[in-house]
């Protein structure tokens, strides 16, 4: 049986042993998922290098309404600096320089794109190694 927690512990240890700076992204669909991740992060001492990535399904709209969506007041109270506005026109800073490693080993720069980083690299390599 697959034990994702055991795999995460092993991967974390391997990355730390090789002095790889790592940030972990956890996909959450409910408050129950958030509590699980909080406990896991605490147990593995990862409090400073993780992000929760909410995943919407039709059945978790209440979770999004309560925890994710912004109200009009939230939006109006935000005071972004002009430099941030210009930067965000070109680059999505939420994902810049990040890779997502799925439990099956696929690596993605963006979960919304169907090509993984590995398949893109393999395609690029094949293009430049053909004689």
C-alpha cells in the first residue's frame, strides 16, 4: 500500500542531506485536509517552507466560500504598489521558479498545463540530439 507520508519523510530527508532548498505544496480540498497538513508540517518541522494550494470541486464550494474567496471589502482594502502591478502583468509570481512533483513522479511547472516538465525536457533533448 502507498504511504504518502512515509514517502514525504524519506524525500525530505534526502533533500536535506543534499542541502536542497525546498518548498512543499499541499493540495487541499477541505478543512479536514488543512488540519491534516498542519499536523504533518508540525511533525516534520516544515513550518517555514510549505504552501497550501486549494483545489476546487463542486462538492467543496462551502470550503471555498468560507476560506478562499475574497469579499468586496477584502479587495477594496488591498493597496498594491505600482511596481507590483507592473510586475504581475508579465509574471505570475505565485508559481515563478517552482516545480510540483506529483506522487506518481511526474514533475510540473504548472498543473494547468498537460505537459510535464520531464516530457518537455525529453522533447527538447530529442529535437537537439537528432542528426
